[in-house]
C-alpha cells in the first residue's frame, strides 16, 4: 500500500520516555556523548519485529511507562523490560509483532523485570536529528533534539509502510533480568595504581546501584577503596562502561550519556557485550564483578 502518515499521541509521558537510536558514533573527540539506547540488543530486536532497520528511532521507556493513543492502524513491538504493557486495558505480549488499530490506547503498569522497555513502530520516524542521530541529547536537548524528550500532549508522526507478516522472537533470544547481575570487566588504564588489597576488596563483594543513578552513570553505594582519597588524574578519555573511582573512594559506571573525558582514575571497563545487561538495571539492583583478560 502507499505510504501514509500515522500519529501517536501521549496523554502521559511516563517517568523518562525518550526517542533513541544507536547513538552518535565518531564525535567523542569533540566532547559529544555517544548517547543512544541503553540496551542495544533489545532495541534492535524491537525494530526487527516490525521490519525496520536496526538504527530506526524508537521509544525507550524507563520504569514508569507513558499512556499512548494510536491515531492510525500500525504495527508495533515491545522488547526489553516487562513493564506490564496493556492495550485497551488488556495485557499485551512482549517480543512479537502486534497489530494496533486506530484509537487503541497503550498504558503500562507494574515493573515485573528489567528497567527499560523498547517500543518500535513500523515506518520512518519524522523527528529532528542531530549529528545523524535522533537520540535525545542530555545537554541542550530542547534545541538540538526537541522531538526526543516525551512530554504530556506530545505527538510523533511516522511515515507508515506496508504491513509485514507477524514475527515472534525465538525463546533462546529472550533475556532474563535478575536483581543481581554478574558483570565482566577488564583492567582500565589506572588499574595497576590500586593495591592487591583494594582490588580484592572490590571483587569480593556485591555492589548496589543507588537511586541517584541515571543514563549518565550508575553510582554504587559501597565504600570501595579506602586509600584513594584525593587520588585523581589529568582529565583523560572515557567511554560507556568505564568504571571510575572518585576521590571519596566510590565507584561510578559511566553509561551512554556520560561525558567523554574525566579526571577520576579509570579502574576498570565493562566488556561491551555486558553493557546491555547494565542498561536493564535499576536502583537497588546488585552487581557482582569478575575480572577477565584481554584474550
């Protein structure tokens, strides 16, 4: 069928609902964060379920979901966290293509697992981009990406495409989100500046994510390193997954919206394949780290 424009309307925005894609790669030398989805695998699977390209924008819904009205028929998919999604008050399935009718209302309820749900809608999203990405910019986002932070009475237009056959994500690709995650890390540039006792202390305990964590970084509540007070470095490059130790001896895991340089010791780095796990963690979830070599 010919392409037509469909719209979705937000009666409620949710806690922190944003438009994201795979981010801004290649601009970190200019101080631009990577941004993009916190759980790339779930986002890619959502777009696959509706026949979109992997880097098509979609909604990243955090903990408390929005209330959305679909103004046209469409095809959608939900992946990632289970936030008890409902369509017209009836629980909706995750991890499969869903057919939406004009006037349908989507809402969300209790968090059953994970932290971030991804809502893909088939078609070409008509939203403003910056540096080739529609991902919300945490600094000056109202100017650079004004469409990408969802607010009450917000509307999004999508150039629809022809209907595809229903898809279901294979069970082997569906991920669980336990309250304690085992995260693999490798040594950071300043790893050798920490003593064996300090390293053993860090890896010998569980670490809880604190409520003041967000897309920029996860703060951990444990007093990790007691002997590193005021130990800082010349501001140096950092990436999503870098674990810094502050001058107060606390650990921060840098995430997708983090700055590109920092002055705290870069103790460790999360392996890239574990970043999606972190993206589904929420305050009071616990992490256990294990050290792996570069091999």
